[in-house]
C-alpha cells in the first residue's frame, strides 16, 4: 500500500534521480521529482515526444518505473493499450493485483495543447484510468521554442522575434480538460510543493482520468538565470497569471488565493518579455496582460473557498 507522502521527504526521495540530465533550472524536472516520488516506482510512463524525451537513453531512464516513448500525438492511445494489457493480465491471473502499475502520460504543451489533444479527449471520454501530466513551458521547447497554443500574449518566441511579441492568447487547456469531466484535474507548480503533493495524493484515491497541468519555467527559452526558476514560478502565482486550482466532483476550487501584485513583476524577470520594457515601455501590451488577469479573477470569485 502506498504510504502518505511527507513533504519533508522531497529532498531525499530517490524514485527519480536528482542527477537527471536536463537543462539547468528546468521547472518541469522539479515538478516531476515531486510527482513521481509520490506515485512510486510501480509506474509506467508513456512519454510523448518533447523535452522530457531527453531524459531517456535506451535502455536507461532516471525513473524507477518503466518507460514507453511515443509520437507527440499518440501518448494517451499508448496509455490505453498498457492499461488494457495490465487489466487482462490481472484478470487471467498472469500477474497479481500487487503487480499492477499506475499508467502516466507525460507530455509537453506542444503535445497536450495541440497534436495530442484529440487523443487525450478520447481517453477521458472512455474513462481511462490514468494520470496525464502536461509540463507547460509555453512553447515547443525541444525544437527551439517556437510558438505553441500555450504561448502567452506578448511573449517572444523563435518564430516571433520582432514586434510586440505573440499577438494571440494562451489556450485554456484546463477548461478544455474539465469540459470532458475527468475524475480530477489540477494546475500545479513545483514552487508550491505542498499544494502539488496534496493534489497528487488526492488523485491517487480516484479511478479514472486524472489531469495535471504544471507550470514549467524554462531558463533556456524564457531567458533567465537557472537559479531564478522557483522565484519566477512563485511570481506567476502571486500575480495571478498561474491560478492554482482543482476540479473535483464537477466543481472548480482555487487552492491558493494570490496576493495579486502587478503582472509586470513577473514579466520583468524574463528575456522573452524584455521588449515590453526596453528601449521603451509598451504600455498597451502590458495593460492587455494585466487586464486579462484581472478579468479572470473577477469572473472566478464564485469558485474561491
């Protein structure tokens, strides 16, 4: 039986090696360490092509569990096949129920918001018993950080290096997921480890689709020093740009109410927004970003407990 996870154990847990090879300061790695130390070694990871693919060099991975690599669009389909195979083996008594494994999809925003969205929706429609983790670094990070459906308004990417940055708006993946009515969904960040750990533990008691969207600050492509990863993620929460919330029993609850400091305190920490402040302040785009955050919180007061 899985034991309750103690937040004090994060620094010493070894399900995922602290020596994992990835970009220095990777926000995705910090979240995954916590998540997989809670889920335990009896886990099979179905990895959609993306940054985290770099973690696995056959036949080795930094995880204590098993690993299946898939194309960017088909990880939930791979998860379905594994879940079916495990259920059949248990039913036929080829393996004992104690040998059952948690099935986890690991995908970046390029897959989760775009190419793999249809497969994830279908898996939720089927009620697949799995965990879906999207590490959101707001661009196609593994191929140079081109714009994705997760790129925020005003940010510059490799495919938008001029002007005022991305003119569109980030897709609300959490709303799309919850429209499919999974048994559980949550937004998280490693910079709030107690909130993250609580949500993962809560989801482990449930059977069905369990969806996690984790903010993954990316020093390489957001252009900040690796040592600032946690601070930047905390600022995303404090400004209200990254709401921490969960969907459970068809209700959305915000699990942390932010201080709501100005969004520019977050924007100024990253080179991808530098053009909004130098050589001249772009008051229009800064105001558009602030107004969008203000509007979100004004429209979600009914969900605050």
